[in-house]
C-alpha cells in the first residue's frame, strides 16, 4: 500500500465564526490552528500530520455526503470529554474495550470522539483534554459493491461488514467506512465535505489506480441497484461532467468518485 496517511478532511460550513466557536472553544483546537483566511480555517489534529479544515462554500468542488468522522483521544482523557460535552447531550457507545461519544456541530456534522488503541497521552491544553488524531471517516455511497472496489484499489482492506446496516469498514492508514444511505449511530446523517486528502509514496500511480477503478465501475453497468453507467456519464449535482474525474492540484491530483467525493492524493 502506497497510501501513507490522511492529510486532511475538509468540511463545508455555513459560518466560519460559528464553526470556529465549536471547534476551537468546545473541542480546544484553537491552540492547533495553522491556517486561516476569510474562507477557511485549518487545524492540526494530534501529531499525525492530519488536518481538519472548515471551509465556506464559494465554488466547486464541494464533495459528497459523509455520515460522521472520528477524532481519537486517550482512555484517560475520555471521561473529561464526556464532562466537557455534557450539555450537548452526547450519545455514548462501547465497542469492546473502546468507548465513543457522538455530538453534532452547528452544521450537522456528527463528530465522534473515541478511545483508540495505542493513542499516545498528549496531555491537555489548558482545561481541554487531548485529541490525538483523525482515525475514521464515514462516507455515504450509492452502492457498497461499487465503492468498495474503488477504495480497495488504493490498498484499503475490508475488516468488517454490517449485519444490521448496509456498510463496510475498510482499514488502511486510517479507517474508512462506506455506508449506503441510512441514519447512523446518534441519528447521524452528516453533512457535506469538500474533500478528503491522502498522502502517497507514489501519487500518480495511486491516482491512476483510483481512476481506473472508477472507470471499471462505470463500465460495469448496473451495480447494487444503481446504474453505474448513468452515474459516470451524467452531470453531477455541482454541474460538473462526471466523466472529468481527475484534475491536477498543487503537489498531486484530485479524483472524483461516482458519489461526488473528492479525493486529493499528494506526495508524502
């Protein structure tokens, strides 16, 4: 696998000031702010090299729908997060020895904060418990079969499938879940993200793999009850021709999947 890490997750927000209030004041990321303009703000999350980006919509690309994303913390810090988010009515779930809470931000993005095996104790920033990284992103897709094939082309491997929900969990440098449309844990429906960034030891090769997998899915015809040929020949919700799936960006390329998710692949 040449994909090495998640570089960023960019979320669409209506108001930067309101979003900053949540992510800086509530989640304590103000100490980690590394970039700010009148259109976007970016935060480092832990020491993993991953960034969380909040961006006001101004032009295409806009990306697709995600159900939720997950920030990691330590087992020692988890109870402090429960206390800090108590007035947001967090929903809690346990997964074996691991615990997670779910809250919604002001734009409807469902934010999970969960304990993660091997997460280093990063201490606190003032009275804010630590966040150590972004360990999971959940994308909404039209067809699990089609999207699983697309993302497995990058080297992600299946580690779990849903029994009660149409979903599949893929593992690589971070966990990527693909869900057909439904309401998730904590009534999560998610929001619009702008793009998902991946670092690669060979971005051109990975972009070709992804584009080839998307083209193959499109030529396969009807997949999982959805006409994939129509999906690749039509015009998407932003008005872009769906066949234009690869575009150059600084340091790499951006690839658009059949569900409108933009995947930026850049050199490590």
